[in-house]
């Protein structure tokens, strides 16, 4: 199973940027932006920049490796590499990719939430391993991502 990257992205007001996902046939959930490593990506950080530009039209700075989490998924082990970063700019007009071309993939609504544990634990944030990391680390994130 291909590894993925996730951007624990903070804006200028120390809010965490999440996707609120509404997908036909699934319960409402939230996720941290990111995606799979592609063969053409030079590094995990390159993947992160590509994914954030595709999904958010975002450019970022202060990219900081935070953690890698692994968990069972579809009979295999899935690994997510988490990077903290600071938002420089975000232009929704630059969003592109199959997730926006196919209506059956549902909605990717951007939400900015306060950097508080209750904001993480009160949502159905997936994958659970990422939610667990964020819940345990939320207070220290501004110091980790300079």
C-alpha cells in the first residue's frame, strides 16, 4: 500500500485547516489535507507541497516532520507521514484533481478550527491514527511548527 502524507496546516490565526467530507453513503467526517505518494514525487515533502496545492490551492512554509503513524487498512498496513506547516497563501481557484472532477467523491469543504483538543475529539476525524496524534499533540503544535 502506497504511503501518504498529511499536512497539519496552521493559518496565521493558529487555526487548523481541515476538510469536512460529505460523501454519498458515508457518515460525515473530517480529515487533514494530503494524499498518496506518487512515483514522480521526489520526496515526502515534495508530495506534501503537490497535494496541498492540488487540494487547497495552498502554498506553505515551515514544513516540519511531526510523526509517522501506521494502522491496518484493507488487509494491509497504511502509513501516514504527518508534516506540520504554516499557510502562506490559499487560492481555491487553483484546486484541481480527480477529487474535484468526480461528483461521486463528494464534497471537500475547507474548515478552519481552533487549535484545541475538543475541536479534534468532537469531530469524526479520520484516519483514527491521525486523530489520535493530533488529539495528543494539539497544544504543542505551534511550538513545533515555527
